[in-house]
């Protein structure tokens, strides 16, 4: 007796940022480690989400077809024509050439569908409703921020509008751009996954914020803010609570800056000069949540969030 693999309920968005020469995918599914199955991308070709009894060959083969010069529509046609189980499949494709296409097989479990817009496609199956995809599309088009921020915002909107009929489990964000990887060694600009969590999109956003402030560079500042007043007092208390300062005093002097330097090293923020970290804390402290080290990290992210990523 043969057993088919479980059919994950999934919604995803594939999108392109032509200004950054970046393409990426965000996905949520009632499926463990969905980031190992659905997203495929290459900075010299485009991005693909393959789901609903996912045929992972659609990802690798599809990227190669894009690289060879095929449009997104041609890629889908070639992949599905060669697959006798294509009626069960769903796939979204965005090429670096600007072409966009999606395919939802007639045998995908309802609700299943897809929507295309300028530089993006959203798709999902076993959804609560069609509003899930509509909310994702509308939010992606209107959200603030760069490509990763808009992709995460689209996931949140889809989930809030209905999301997966079977619930939540895994989520992933994968974005590539030329020399976007660690130290410019590859194109893997953003690669964050949540394999198993009761609220995977929330957790994905939390982990991405840490990834963002640790690994992603920002455009340089023309001038820096210094810590003073109540903000300096709050940062000093948080540094002490987190074990980076032995005691708290008045102002933000040499001892406090030494504690901040220790915090910077412990959190792998070496890509950001100490003056940049202090500036981020000064700008982001009022918006940050939590206490101790958690608030310090959140404040750095909020302080960076107003600056464009390099």
C-alpha cells in the first residue's frame, strides 16, 4: 500500500525589487521546515515558490530555465508540461527580467489560487478564504520599507485575513541579490527560517530583526546622535541589567561606552562602529520593547529601521 506525503497548506509571496536587483520569497505553512521545501532563488535568474505536493525540482530546474533566458510563464509551462502530477501542484515565479507568472493546479485543495501584481505574485492552497491572498497583495503594494519588510508584512496580512485552514507551523524569508551574502561571498542576502513554532510569522520577524541589525549594512550617516538625558539613563540601566556594566552613574561616559562596546561584541555587531550603535540606541530607544539586553537589541533595530539598507 502506497502512502502519499502530507499536503501542506501554504501561502507565499514571490517578489522583485528592481532598484536593489533583489528577488525573494516569504512563505508560511502548516508544515515543518517549510523553508527547506518551498523557496528557491538566484540573483542572476529570479525566484520561485513551489508548493502543494511541492515538486522541489520545479525550484532548481526553474531557476536554471530563468538563467537561460526563459520568461516566468515559459518556465511554468515547461515544468508543468513535463509533470504528470501538475494538477496537484502550485508554483509562483518572478524572473529578474521582470516577468511574473503563477500556476494553481485544478486538483489543489480549496481554497487555492494566485494573484499577480507589479513585480510580485502571491499564491496559496488549503486557505480559509480568498481574502488571504487579496490581503497579501494589497499589503505588499502599500507597505513601507524595503523588500524584506514588505514580504513579512504580506505574510502577516494573509494570516490575519484567514491564512491556512489547518493552522500555523513554519515560515521562511529568503532574499538574494548580487554579492549580498556574508562578506559578499555569495548572493544569499537574507536567509531566515522558523521550522516549528506556534506563531511562526511573529517568530520569523523577531529573528529577522536580529539578522537585520547583525548582518545587513545600512547607508552611512551624515551625523551621529549621542546618548544623553533619560535615554542615556535607560541605556545605562539596561547595560547593567544585562551584565555589561558593574554599576550605573550619571551621564554616558567612558565606563558606559566600554559597556556598550562589550554589548556590541557580544551581539556580533562588529559591522557597525560604536558611534553607529550609540546613534541607533539614541534614535530607537523610545520605540523599543522589553528590558535589559532584549531592549538594547530592539532599540538598535528601531534606530536602524529609518535608514536604507545598503
